[in-house]
C-alpha cells in the first residue's frame, strides 16, 4: 500500500506497486500502452481494464472450451492502439459481460488460465470500490478537520476505530436483547452515542 494525499496521478503510482509475485488488477486509468508492454517484458502479471476507445489491431482468436453459462464474449491476442501509438507486444484481451450486462474488456499477460477465470479476477476487484462506498456511507466524514497528512490519516483511522468498536459492542449486545427490542446497527449507534442506551456488565 502506498499512501498519498491525492496530488499525484494514480497511474505512475501503480508502477511502484509492481511485484512479480502478485497479479496487478486495475481499472482503466492504469491501462497505458507503454506500461502494459513494460509489465509484460519484466514478468509482472496483470489484469487491467481497457478504455473503450483502445483499438485492437490484428486480433487472433484463442481456442477455448465454451461454457453455456459463461459471461465471456471473446478471447483474443492482439496489439493495442493505433499506428501512431501502438503496443510493441501482443497482449491477451478477454471480453465479458459484467453483472449489469455491460461489455468489459480486460488486457492480461496470463495465458495459462481460462478466460472465465480472468473475468472473475477482474470482477473481484470491485470489492475495493464496495469498500470505498462503505467508508463514505458508514464512517460519517462529511468534511476534514485539516488538510495535512497527519490530520487526514488521523481522522480516517479514528473513524475506522470508532466504527469497529461500535460494531463490536453492537454484536455483543444482541445476545441480551429480546426479539421485539432488536435494533439496527445505525439506530444502536445513534442511541449509544447519545447515551440513551447503556450496556450491562
């Protein structure tokens, strides 16, 4: 993990995360053609979403077993880009439909796994977005107290700690409630913070 204050673009930061022991799974902001060639020549495995406007040059279909319930539409190797800006390497591109039926194109260097497995690897990345949404919905940080590095991280970590402690108290308290008195976590948090709910013991 690399912590930043958001003053640098995420693309170059991704190169600092490269580690051949792991597969980099990233969204389309990281799909720069030179970076893809660099990853492939240096043995860094990756699954990265392609921008919709990236041209697929000289596509060659890969032989594969088709599954009746597969979301995969196409599995090819090709060069990426236009004559003015094109990848030097041929890359594998897997096209599949996501949970909402939209077509997703990902580029990868993985050749020993199925197209369905590559689609699942990319779909698992969505859990990061779910986590960010969870932070916005549950940690209640409408504004920052300060803009320095310590202020931002301090406020974020304090909010996470408070949430974890409240959730621990919520789970512990559920065993002592009668069925008609069950509270939601949000209601429990409000009552607890307003000191209207006391825990026994």
